[in-house]
C-alpha cells in the first residue's frame, strides 16, 4: 500500500498477504499443519518437497536450491517482477497465478547470483579420505586436535582430516576424476591452490558420502580462520542422527559440535547464529531439543529465537560464567562431566 509520501508500510502489506496463501495460490501444495509446512519447490526441479514455509516468521526456504525470503520475494521470483511491481500487485490484492497441472514455472534467476556446480559426493569423499590419511601423518595436526579435546580415535570416526596443501590434485587425478570435475568441486582456488590448505577438515556426511566440507586453520595467526565449500551451509551432523532420535543438542560452531559428538551425544551444529528457521525445521521431529549456543549476546539471542520456534520441546543449556563456548569447555579438566551436569539441569528446568 503506497501512501502519500511514497513510502510503503511493508508490515501492513505483508499482514494483508499471508505467505502461505500466496504460495498455495501459485499452485504449490503445502503439507503439514501448524507453523511449519512443506511442499515441492516451484523454483527448481525436485520431488523431495524441500520447500518450507514458516508461519510464525512468514518466511520460506528451500533446502534444495537455497531460495528464501518473504511474500515479496516469493511473488517476485514466481512472476519475475521488480519490487515496485510486487508491491502494486499485492496492494491490489492479486496473488501469483496458479500453475497448470503439468506446467512448471520458469525459475527466475537473480542477477547477482553466482552459479555453483552441484555437489560431487564421490569426489568429495575421495578428498576427505585423502585428508584423513594426511591427518594421521601429521603430529602437529593431531596435537592441535588434542588441545581442543578431540582424540585421534574420535577424529577418525568423525572423518576429520588435515589438508597440508599438497598432493590432492594428483590423488584425485590418479583416482580417475577429470580436471573439470576437480574444478567444479570447489576444492581448488585460482591457480590450483587447495581451498582447505592448512586446515583441519570437517565433513558433513550422509549415508557415508560427503555432502559438504568446512575447515579450521591449525595455525592461530592464519587468515581466514575458517574455510567452507561455496553454497549454502547445512545443519552439520543432521544425517548422522538417524531417523528418529529421542533428543538432540544444537550447538553453534563446528568445534562445539565436534566436542559433543566426541563425547557421544546426538548433536548438530547451526554453523552460526542466523537461519534459525532452517535449524528448527531440521530438528522438528525430535521430541526434546537442547540448545547449547555460545555464551555471548549473539548466542543467547539465537537460542532464544530457536526456543521460540520449537516451543516447550526446547531447553537452553546455560554455560558457566567465563566459558565462551562448548569448544572451550572441552579443553577444561572434567569438561565432559560438567557438561553432563549442565544438561541434566536444563532437562530438569524444562519439566
């Protein structure tokens, strides 16, 4: 609704045009009830039903192609409209035209988007196994992990590795992966440098195959400290939970998650404090969710937001004063025992 001074009351416009109504008017069938509903994404070819609508935030997200936003973004993408055109359409009460029974809309390409080749699980799995062998041969990398509370046995079980920056291309070539597949993998930067050189590599595994990879620099002064494959970040560790875990602990960072899994807890990592809608959808099937974010303002805010999305199923684990995060707790004497007590307190408080 455009007012006299040519400003737009976006909140009022969105309130008059609920996202779920616009999505269904466009022909997308949404399944489920309550705050989270899912359907087949209208923006890319799929069968899985990765398109998710969150009623409490009026946002959508596709776990397949990464499309996301609010009702303005949805209408704009569906019809290829500019923002002023979307505003006029919604102000008139018009929603996207429904799709025909066999027709799929042509995906709208965002001009600024960077084309990222699809993941190559076979190649990534070969690379991670190569990095794992390099880790076993690197006393400095093993010592670094030990200083973070991660033993070599746990590191091997979790598929961790060490990228020295040498030998990966030759290894992949010998394994039969073409130069084009190597270039498309995201493992190499310009001039052939390995993206993860100098890092501890941490894979995201699903059915024993690598779907995503991140790395943390071993040297304290190295920049950047973290590396990751291009594209959207997953909820790390989700596939390892199994089909129906009785509970799960949501941590913030990679080494927080490593500490929890090394201790034997079912856990995932949000990989930051943004995108809590995505995290909530990922763990929606768990009857009990513990939130163990970093002990700072951003972590507390993310935990509060996620608890609001999950309701009474979620309980916040409060770290002791002076402990920044779970990764730091793992380095302290009796850190695992202390966390077990904190977890018990959180469970008791949630009753």
